[in-house]
C-alpha cells in the first residue's frame, strides 16, 4: 500500500526528477520527431491537392469503382469507397486510411525501445543507480514519448492543413482536420504501449517490436477484409484498427476512442508493474531458442 | 546520513541470486564497516557485479537480505542511491551527447547544486577529460573517466566501484586510487570490486574473496597476507641432490621450484623456520631472500593455482 501511495503521490522533489527524465528523454527523441514528422507533413502537402484531379475526373472514375469486386473494393474503403469523390472522403481514404499502419510501426518500434533499448545497451543500469525511482523513469519516458508523438502528429496536421489550403476545392477549418488525428494518436499510443508492455516480458526489444508490428499488419488486414468477408467480423473486434476512425472528419465517435484509450491504460499499468518487478538487464541477454536454429 | 549511523555501511545476509539455472550468488554474508575501503576480489563471473547490483536494487535477490547505509534497497531504493556513488563494471553511456550534458543530467537527477557542478569540473581537470567532447568520440578509458566523475562528484557516503581502473592508463589509475584514499579520509566507505589485485592491496583495509558465488575468505588485507607462509629463495654455491631431499623431508616446507642448474631453490615455509636454517647451515649458501606472499598469491591459492603450480613443479623435478 505504501509503495502504491509513493507511486501516485509525488512531492516536489519527485516531480522535479520526473520532469528531468521527461525533458532529457524528449531531447533524445528530436531526430525521431524530425524523421517521422517531416515525411508525414510532406505526405499531406503532396497528397491532398490531388483531390482536385479526382473531382474533375469523377465521371470517368465512378463506373470503374462501382464495378470493382467487393474483395478488391475492401482495400480502398469497401462500401465507403465512393466517398473518395467528396473532400472528406478523399482525405479519409487517401490519407488517413494508411496512417495507423505507418504510425503503428513507429509506435511499435518506439514503445519497445522506450526502456528495453537502453536496457540492452546497458545505459539504464547506470541511470537507475542514481536517486530516481523506476516509476519516475517509467512515467518520464512514457510522457516524453507522448509529447514526441504529439509533435509528429502536429507536423502531420500542419502538412494536411497546407495540403487542404493548396487544394482549390477544399475548405475545412483546422479543428475539423484535427479530429481524425485524435484517433491516429489513440491507435499509435495503443501500439506503443502494447510493445512497451511486451518488452517488459519477452526476452528482447526486437522480439517485442516484431510481435507488435505483426499485430499492426494483421490488424490492418483483418479490419480491412472484414468489410468484404463476413466471417472475419468476429475477429475484427479484437483488432485495434477496428476502433480507428479514418473518417472522423465526418463525425468523431467518442465510444471507440474511449475503448481504445482504456485498453491502452491497462497495457500501461501492466508495463509499469512488469518494470517494477523485473531485474534490470545490462545487455541483450535472454532469448528464445528455436529448436531448428542452433548457434 | 543521519539515521542509524551505527549500522554497517553494507550488511549482506545469506544473499542468493540465480539467472535461470545458473546460481550466481550462493548465500553470501558480508559486512562492510563505515569508513573503510573494502576490496571485493574475484575473477570474472564470480558474482561481484551481481552482489553490487543487488545493493542498488537493480536486480532482486532470490533469497537473503541486503542493507545499505541502514536502509533496505528493495523497499527504499531511491534513499539508498541518494547516498551512493556507483561505477558499473561495463559503463555504457548515451553516445550522441557531450560529456558535459551527461554529467549535468546526472547531477540534476541527484539534485546536486553548484558544489557538485564545481567538483565535477575539478575532477574532469584532474582526470584530464575534455567535457566538451561527445561520448561517441571518447576512448574506453575516457568514457570510464566520465563514470568515475559521476560516481565521485556528489561526495557520496558510499562508493560502489566495480572495476574502477579498467581501461585507464597507469597514471590515471594512480589518480583514481588516490581519489579512493581521499574519500576514505573524508569518512566515506568504499566498496571496491576488482580482479587487479595490486590496486586492491594498495588501498583496501579489508578484503573479501568471492569464488563461484561464495565468499571464501574475508579479512584485513594485512592479516590476510601476514597469516600466510613465507616465501624463500635460496642460492647455493653448488648443486647437491642430497640437500633437496633433506629439505623436502622437513614438515611445513614446500619445495616450490628448482632452477635448471639445481643451485637455486624456491621454498614456501609454513612450518618451523629454525629447522630449515639448521639444514641450510650444512651447505655453502650464497644468498637467502625471504618475503610474505602478495595478495595475488593469496588470491590464486583460493583458485587452486598454487597447487597446480606445485604439481607441475614436482613433475618438472622428476
């Protein structure tokens, strides 16, 4: 009980250490912000103005779209594919549909490395030998990641805004453009916390990133195909991407957002508990030996 | 530290730790008194680092208890680390930032004020380290210096140094040993793990030898050495087979080595010196050298090397 109280109630000194960890970790992630944020921004600037071309050619494109087989159609939005001719639909299908996969991979890699990367490099051992608790380190890193993700998403949003401004036939207020990003944030945060929790129990950071990456891709395929294949609907419930709202510009739903958020909080709690209980490694020790791979 | 000043600096009781099926520590007991330099000797893999990491709650023991400066590292790790300076055996640092940034970050974590900052600067000058360099551009020895500064800069009550001179040049090694002595003079306790025996012998008040996860000897460095057999080197004017047989017949005298010309004998005298002198008096002796074994020989004796050497020596004589 005393430990629990210590975990959630911090004095000025503890808050200061938490702030130092957060600030230091955020500073280290500047290149990740630039590396992921700038391409995301460019994606918006380059992709969105193409809507003018799509709108101009609607008469030629619509019959092609209508004649597509359901399975093929499922990969470009399923029953919603024809919304590509509306500005909101275009942004949803040509921009936001792919973002959770791109940022899901980012979340998987970053989340698994949040603590395990430094642990495997032997850095965590030295930092934790200083008067900082595992809780302060854990939450400092998590908040720093959340801030980095917010910056990446902020840059993406800026690119989308510029792209919309460049497209002659689009006119959206900045806030409306932000709504799907809330969902992108929730999904990315989910994958990051999932891989973080995994990295606390699997033997290496890379295996945590790999499992989480597989979940991103498998989730994307299952959620997408479930629009065409009836039997997959039951499985799609377990895919985090089912709760993603690429079309949030047409109306943001709070329930799926909260569901994703709550599951993420559970994962965070599990990761924190795992980090508190385990030994700090000084190298990438541990591993699963597959019987057919020796050496 | 104010509380429980009478407690030992480190009290380890029946500490066990395993990694999978490998038993790294097999119920070790250890008491390190406040204000002493305590040498912790053992080869690689003996359990030295595991013991230190348990003291800082970086790893959790399977059984037993640890108390550091009167506190339990498992229940209050931050309080323990507050008063400790730690240098890991294999120091790894964030490569992309400067020495200054690393030290500033660690100083801030400690809540160290201006004094800590000044001392870090002084130590960097003393160890001849450029604090503006990026970590990735530093040699192994210079990285080690960063760790040493981080361990010493806040003048901790307890220093846990795991192989502190590893990778350093001989001059800087001497400086670090001086720093250890200065820390002791200022009242700090130093727990000094090493397999470089000469440096432990130079600074440690007491020594523990750990072998395969078990403490095999604890004692004052001086008594550990004085309790040992004498080494003796005798040079004769001529070779006589008779003489060797006579010496070997004495109890407590071990013939360690015989030179190829048979004139020089190296002996280990663990019995009556008087008997040996009387035997030697019957021959023409050119010179006699005697001395206590150094810590290295004491250490090696726990690893069966002396026995192995004796065995090989005897074989050679045959």
